[in-house]
């Protein structure tokens, strides 16, 4: 079971701002789960605050770090992204 799950696991976001991105997303998701706002509003808010984190650490640097990180994602994730584009 554990070994099978490795094919769909996504690595932790280990990059500048990774903790901030996930903490801010968690706050927004929790607010939607508690019916304090709609899921769409929560995701819109998360996108807005993520832009601030991206600008803080530098968009070009974040893009390069993301390129490096995504190579560790499992093939199933790459396949799913390819189907959506």
C-alpha cells in the first residue's frame, strides 16, 4: 500500500516561501470548510496572497525553483497536467 502510494505522492514544496504558500492556502481552505466563505472566494483569496509571496521572493527565482521542484513529481502528475493542456 505504501509503496503504491509513492506513484501519486507530490513532494513537499521546498522552495523559498513554501511554508508561507501552504500556510496561507490552509487558512483559506479552513475558512471555506467552516462556511465562513465560499470555496471559490477562498481560492481567489489564496491566489491573491500567493501573488504577494511570489513578489516577495522574486517571480523569476520562484519560476526557476518551481522548475527544479516539479521534476520530482511522479509521472502520474505529469500525465494529468499534460491531459489538461
